[in-house]
C-alpha cells in the first residue's frame, strides 16, 4: 500500500491537497502531522472512511519527522515558508526532511519529496509606477532561478531539497512547488483567516480608509488553492504510475514548478477592497497616499515586502509536462483569503 506523509494538512494549502488526495486515492495510507488533539479529531471526523493517521507533533520534532518520513513513499511538505515571519526554523526541520527521504531511499526504491515553497523567491522590488519588469517562467528562466543568491527568501531550504536527488544517486525525486499569492479559505479546517488580505482589511477598517502606494503598478500572480492542489495530484500520479529514477525527468533535479492562474496590479487589488468596504459602510474616506516603504511597513509589516514590488511568475512546467490547467479561478479580489508565497 502506498504511504504518504503530509505536513500542514489543516492549513490553506495542505487541506486542499489532502481533500483531493483522499478523493483520488482513498486506498492510500496517510500520516498527517498536526499540532493539537483538536486538529487530529477534526481530520478523523472529516475523513472517517480512509486510512488516515493524525500524527501529533511539530516541525521541530526531528525524531518524529524522521520516523514518519522513513515509512513514506511520498513526503508532501505543505508548510509554506514565509520569510517575513522567519518561518525557516533551525535545522531540525530543514535537514531532517531531506534526510528522512534519503534514508527511505536506501533500499533502491525511488521515493518522492514534494516541497511547498513560494514565488517570493523571485520577488522584484522596483518602481511602482511601471509594470513588472519580468515574468519568471519555470522553464525559460530555470537556469537563473536555480542560481539565485543565497539571501533570497526560501533559497536555503530549496538548495537542500534540490540536492537530495544528487546525493542519493537518483533515488530521491524532488519537486519544489512555488505558488505566488494563494487565495480562498473555505477548505481550511482551522486557518480561517490566512495571512495578508483579511488582516489588511481589518487595518483599513480601523483607520477608516484604504492606502495607495504610488501609481499602484506593483503586480503579483495568484492561484486558487484547489488549482494548486491539482498540481500536487498530477505530480503524485505521474510518480506512482511511472516509477523509476528516470521515468519523470521533468520533476527531479531542478524541478521547480511555479503555479499561476492569473495576476493583478496593486491599484486593482486595493481598488476592489476599497469598493467592497465602502459598499458595506465599513469605511467612508478616500484612500490616502503612503509616503514610502517605511510608512507602509509601519502600517502593516507585510504590506511593503508583499505589495511594494512585483512577483510575477508563469507556470509552464506543470502545463507542459503534467497537462495541468486551471479550473477554479474566479480572480484574486477582496472576496477570498490570501496567503503570500
């Protein structure tokens, strides 16, 4: 029986993946890392007819992580690493996940590591009065992406993941999935208000008006979390249906997968929020101009890094090699939750 070890299974991204996983493969044995007994109970009640074992622990429990990943054929890490929150924990988490996969691969049977990272690695600070200078493509720009400076967000973790294939003589197949802004929160069991949008709205309401940043030409890609989850399913199916060290070369070694269903500019994004809040009588004043990055960061710690630059990506790899296409996109506006990549 195929065994899966999944982290972040009650969050915005992980809950969408888990939902599709149990629907598509109800015969799989799944171990899901959760932090509390309440979350464990929620998972069991939500999926009573599949072999799902909630595993109580945290990303710091290296011994537990090694044990669970050592049993798994596929490790799916849905822990979205937010550099602004310093979520890149010290190396019990980082190193162990690759080490676990390596140990599982020692019996010469291919194993698979699917790691959720974020498109913030290609974030471009720049002039908010002009469109994005570059849209990063995960095929055309791969050479540049894999050689980005080490100080880039997520880069330290991604280098460890990418090295697993080489250091295990091809036994560990890795894929790094880099979503940009992830939106919608209706599938998340406990994460009712994902980072970024809802907190931004609360602050706008508290001060009675929205903010404007220059001409608002800063832009970012986005993806619906169900579409993102589908990429994980396509990768999983391709790996298990075509096992072997060279059966799916598109998702090993430098296997970056950007996932996008559209993009928006800041002026449209904030404009939609402004209109929605005014229509509900939550604010009345016109949006006020922010003087610069320092004021933006004082207002909201993620506003400037997330929205004062460009984060545009194109997911060509999933479309070309996995036959992926979007199904759920309804636009990234003020109606859904959002999480930075």
